[in-house]
């Protein structure tokens, strides 16, 4: 009886009206989502500014209604208190300015504490010096510690999202200096010229980069940090370039010789006499010697590379509508693809005194994809390097005897599938103890091992368990400890959450974080404390101060306030877990619903997909908006799922992708969606769409080719639809080498005749990441198979064409038309 009632209820619910959404109001709400939710979450961004003694720090809280407060933390005592009496400061400043100033709206942007008795209150227009005992306030016209220039041979881009600050530039040179702001893309924007001796107060933001140039010569590169307010531009006291202070690998350690390449051969030049002598004579354009050079510490031996040239593979792109001419432009890029003949580099060893080559046996490194991480033993008796064999199933740390050239495998890592060298490789030589730290998935999980470099035996597995090391943050050789990022170590939590742990070389592990969310930490300058910010998609950040030795909580700093955000109608996403294809493995995802979600109605489902095996992609940290949430506002339930074949779980979980990128985790995704719809009957499984870009574009089209009975509509943006057409490293890593029949079998081109449903292909004509011809070959195959589809080719656009304003609107419209069955109304 009970079953019959439940069945009847389910049948009645399935008869709920299908909503014709995609209205103009829905589009307007989606477009204004970012604006309507910005500055609605408070106390979520603690940026510690440490005092000189590293025991205290201050930060600023931005509060509702443009209010703010300044907090000081005493890490030793575990206390949190106001940096000063805000009301007393407001009263004094009100008298000074002759206008009422509120205690929670002080005209102060940041602080500086030159000593325990004084606080410098730095505003956008004025600054003051505050006596913390008497609360006497005086105008502050001095400067704080000067901001040092970054190294001059590397110009970084600005970082977005920093707090507004002022930075004063002072030209100490005898000539004019041009000032440039470097935007977040690395481009330059000129901000005028400073005359000799001129001082300029510049509005900027923490993390922004400024460039000072004189007569095309770089004098300074400054990144605003909020703790310094002055940048001196001086052509006499500028810091040295990195190339001037780092070890010159061409110059021998004893300073007697310089190695160089001439006519494809290796030469030595004696520094004193300037005499030159060739060490090789067999170099040719097809088989040449090259850097890097690696001198032994005693200068008796030199290692260089000899490289057999590979093939060239050019990809030609036509810019159909260039900005400043009528005729199209041809752009040609170098772009190796799977199966291409690559350059083969192998190390060569030379006796410097005798000017002779010592043959090195290459039996252990016959077919290199790469050789790297070269390192000499301190006693100059042996050098090491990392060998990655093409096909990525063998990696070795190889030692070469300096006297004989005999090679031995110190570490010999082999896998029946793939070794993810691009994302799970860590190698650290420990000279003092003749040890090596190595990362491996050999026991089924990504862990760290301590090797004896002399015997090549494992001394200790440093980490162990059904969880993974996500990365090594630092190594303290003196304390014999590592700081690592880990995932899945707390079985009661989402395995993708990042935690931090300290591991000693005996294998003892101390977890430093514990909040049920994903963590991001910032250490004090002396590494004694750290600020831990953790959150999850359905909870804004909590920020804590902890001790770096044991992770003990010292004090909670802030718990974010999102009450104003929730009043906007912003709907909290839902975490959802269901079993995968094996019936036991948990598959994790997230569900987005529109702000006007009505539980009595049915909604089409759209999956945002990216199944690239190089990572995991379902959001874990709290964030406000993205394209998935905007799409939901049009009347959809949007989901993201990490199926099998993606990374950051067990080796078995990851191996599903090996030679099998066409799988895309779809068996897990479909089960997950069915489980979600069983719990939430508002989800209409008869109307399921999917979209993605790059590897996600490949996945989106694959859904209609291999699972067209489930997925009905797809938008595939800049997809790598045939893995033989895409970049060599990514595809050979996961699809293996040599190129076999499985490449063609899983190609969207060869499977195009199986298309079911509605498809929109999107591509930018200037895509240098994925060859746009890959999309056009799919289009050709679909035409030959008499399949209907839509194609959007965007002139002048590169990778990610569907992310442009026009491309995004076309993507949204496509789903509105074919899943909501209404014509879009903007």
C-alpha cells in the first residue's frame, strides 16, 4: 500500500507543468548576477600584515555600508582586539578636519606600526601619526620603508582583487622616467612621465605591478604590497638582475673556463688567455650540442646535451578580419602533435683537463621524452638526472659515474598505464645526507618516498594511506620535515578538500588543518604561524590563526558574513554524492538552481563538463558567480561532476582515462544524474544538455555521439575532437604512444555519424591551444553523414570562443531554444 502511494505521488509529480522560461527577465537577472552580488560578503578576506617581530599582525575588515575596522592579532597570546580605539580616533580626526567622522568609517586605508607606541594611519588623501598612549594625532608626511624593485629580467602581470592603496614614486635620477602600469594580462599602460626629482602619489591596488623605464632601459619593477608606500626609482642603487647574481652555468666553478656552443659543437674558452678549444667536432644541424651546461663542483667534468633534431609541425591560422587591413593575415605556429618525431636529447660527459669525451652508456635512457633535473654530487664523483621515457610509462633517476661514464638507475619508476609526470612529479636531492625525496603512485595512491641515493633503496615511505599528496610546499632539511598539501586524508570529508600537513623523515605526519572545507594557508615570515582560510561551495570562508608546528588553533579570526548576499536571492549551491559505475566509489558533484526556483515545477538539466585527466574540476571553495550559475538563472538546473578518469583520487580512479579519453566519465555522470533526479523530481531527465570547452568541448560532443539516448543538446567549444590533432604532450600522456587504433576509435570525427540531438559547435579561428581544424573536421564529417548541426566560427578569437560575450549569449540561446522550447527574449 505504501509503495502504491509513493508510486502514485511520483506519477503525479511527473505531470507537473513544464515551465516556459528563458524570458527577458531571466536574461536580465543572469546578466546582472555579478553586479547584484558584489560586495555582499564580508569578513571573508583576511590579509595579514605582520609586525617586524613576527608575533603580531594587523588586517582590515570591510563591513556593510562601506564601514571598516582594523584588527590586531597577538599570535603569542592568542588575542584579537581592535588595532586602536576607533571612536577616539574618529573624535580627534573630526576636530582636525572640522567635519564629523564616524568611528566605523575612518578615512584610513591601511596601517603601519613603526614601534609599539605609534600607529601610522594611511589614507587615500591624507595620513596621520597616532600616539597609541595619548591618542595625539599629527599629520604624517614621512615615508615608510621603501618598496624594493623586483628582479629586472622578469616582468610579471598584476594580480587582481587587491585592496586600494597609494604608492608614491620618487624619481632620483637625472632624467625623465616613464611610468607604466602592467595589467592582469601583462600588457603595458603608460601613466605619464616623472621629471628628475619629481614625486607622484599614485592610486593603485595591492598586487598591481608598476614599471619604471628610462630611455628604453628598465630601472625598476614594483609590486604594490600594502606595507610600503614609497618606490624610489634610482639608476645607481637598483638591485642586480637575476642573471647577474645567479650562478652562471656556462662558467666553471673555479672561474677558469667558459663553455659555449659554436657551429653546433661544444667549446671551451680559457678565461685568462682567451684561448679556445673544441671538445667535439661531430656536431651538425641535425645532431647538435646544446645547453644546459652542468659543471662538476671541482670543475673537472662538464655535462652538456646532444640533441638529434626532431621534425617541424606547422599549424597555419588565417585571421580573416584583421583590424588594420582589408586582406586576411596568415599566422603560423609550431605545434607538435601525437606521433610526431620529437627531438631526442641525451647527456654527454667531458673530462676538462684532458679535453676528451667520456662515453656514457645510454641503455637506461634509450628513448627520452625529456631529460631534466641535472645535479652533481658534492664530491664530483657522480651526476644525476631525471629520465622520462616517451610514452610516460618509465621514469628513472639515473646516476652517471664521472670517471667511467657508467650509468645506474637509482630510482626506476614503471607503470602499466601512465605516470602523470606533468602533475604528480616531485624530485628533491638532499646532498648532506645523500638522500632523494620522490613522488610515486606505486601503491595505488600518490605518496612520497625517501631514497638512499647511494644504494637506490627506499629508506622510508614518508606518506601512506588511502589518500593523496596534492603537492609539496617546502622542505626543511635541517629539521628533516616537509610541508605538504593532501587530499582525502579525513575520511569524513570530501576527498577533494585540500588540507595541510607536516611530515618528518621518519614518516610521522601531523595534520595542521581540520575544518570541513578546502584550505588555503599563508605563513608568517618566520614560518612559526599560519593563517588558514577554509570554505566550501555552500559555506563562506572561516579564517583562523594556527601554530605551524602542530596546527593547534590559536584563535578564530573571522567567520564570513553572507547575510546581505542571501537577501539578493542568491541561491546556495548543493553538494551531491552518488555511487559510480562500480557501485562503491563515491562520485562528487554540485547542483546550481535558479534564484526563482520553484519546487513544484520541472527543470531541464545542463551539465557543465570538463573531464580532462590532468585535474579535478568541480568547485570546492566558496565563490559567488560563474557561467554555470548564470546559465541556471535562465531556467535550468546546472550541475558539475567529477567522474572516473579525472585526477586527485586513487591511481585506479585515474587510470580509467588511459587510452580511453572517449570515456569521459559518462557512466558515472549518468548514474549521478539519475540519483540526483530520484531525490529531486524537479530535475527533468528527458531534457538533459551539456556544454564544455577544450577537452570539455570534446566531452560535450562525445555525449551526443556515445550517449545520445540520455543527452539531448550540446554546445562544444574549441574541442580537441580528435586526439591525433591536438598538442603532443597532453594526448600522448593519457592516450599513450605510439599512436594506436584507439586514437581513431575514440575520435569525434570518426564517430560523427552517430550524432543524435541538437549540436552547436563553436570555434575561434585563431585558436593556438587547440588546432581549430579539429572542429572543422568534425563539421566536415557531420556534413558527409548528412547530420544537422549549428556552427559558429568567430573571427579574430582564440581559445575559449564561447566565453566571449557574443559566444556566451549564443550558448545560452541554444539551450533556451532546444531545452526550454522558447525563442530567447533578451
